[in-house]
C-alpha cells in the first residue's frame, strides 16, 4: 500500500472539505494521486448525498442582496435538517456564495442556480458542490429551496430579512426610482415578512388563483345553503370581500398601522414622488416551508 503523508491528507482536506479518514482512504485508493483522490471523494460525497435526499429540511437560512442603485435584488433560501448546521460558518458562507451567484447570473429558480458554475473556479456546478458537502462535512440533507430575482427597469427592488435569517421578503415597485420608493419597499417587504394578519396569496384580487376563490365561495355558500338565493349571494360576496382583505397584499392592513392598507402606503408614496406607483412582484421565503 502506498504510504500517505499527513501533509497530503491535509492538502486534500483543504481542497475538498472532506473528513480526515475519508481523505486518507481516497489517497490510498488513488495511490497518492491528489486529483484522482479528489474525484473519488466527489463520487463518494454524491453517493452519500443521494441517500439523504428523503430527509426533511426543516431548518436553514434566508439571505438576500440589493444592488447599489436598487434596480436588482435577489432572495435565496438554503435549507438543511438541523439548526446546528444552519449556524455553521461553512453553511453561512455557502448561502452568501449562492446569493452572490444568483445576483450575477440570470436565474429565477433553484434548478437554474444549481446548474451555475460554483465561484471557486473548480468548474463544478452549485449542485455538485452541495452534494459533496452533504456527503462530506455537512452529512445531512441540504438544498436551495427558494429563489427570487427581480430586475426593475422603471422602479426599484427592496428586501427585508428578519434578524434571525429565518424569513425574508423581496418586493418590486415600478413607477419611480426616488428615495421615497426605497423607504416604501422596506416597509412593504417588512410587512410581507411578518405575514400578519396572513401571508399574502397575491398582490391583487385578480391575481388570486381562481380555484382558491371558487373554494372560498363554495365554503361560504355551504354554511348558509338554506337561505334564499339573493341573500346567499349577498352573504357570499361579503365573505369573499373579507377573504380578499385578509389575503390580498394591496388590501391588507399595514402591520405597523392597521388603519392603513398597503394600497394606501403605495398611494401616499406615489403622491410624494408625483408618480403612479405599481406593486408588481413579491416573494416571501420562510425556513421549513415549501
């Protein structure tokens, strides 16, 4: 058997983040060839990662980034199984690397980000790097479970991430690039992050999934089915109005002032900058949610 030096083991560990025994075993099987050993570790890591893909990722972190001019923003959720791993420096660095990659590449889904070359110059994809970490140092399931990337041509993008990095939101408003819009974006992103009174389903009534609206209509009608048709329609209409007020972002009461609706904030800021502002997109990612 080829004699493997401690220095070679440490060098391979530094390159791959593998454990000491795994690095030594790979070097032995590769007869001391550093490149071949690294390839073995990558294969082993991928194999181990596949065995963990059924494990539920209830923990993780959310991170985001906004360009200096406010025209581009990204929000990424990286999931894992335990909070212990989420607080690991390596996990946090990976999240930041992924945020930077999502910022510099035109990606809009986790799958697209997974196909991007990782930033270490190795030629490996994001997916390959994550699989190696899962099978190597992390040893539990881990994946990008949420990604949003907005680019505004005639407006701005803003974000808010809670201090514990467990939930955050990304919001885009078109119509103006004035500083007042930056403030507005921060307020709306904070509101969406809070999820109160409910996490919004859509920006407007028209954007709510018709199947969801129909279900609410049927539930409302079922509870009063013995009343006259005209009365049923009136009551159902009222219940739907309440549903929209609770679940449509523009109609929700602002989390910091229930006397104001989000549409009121939009109108106030629009008046301040002498422009018609439109809320065109939002995303909210919370750790542990699908």
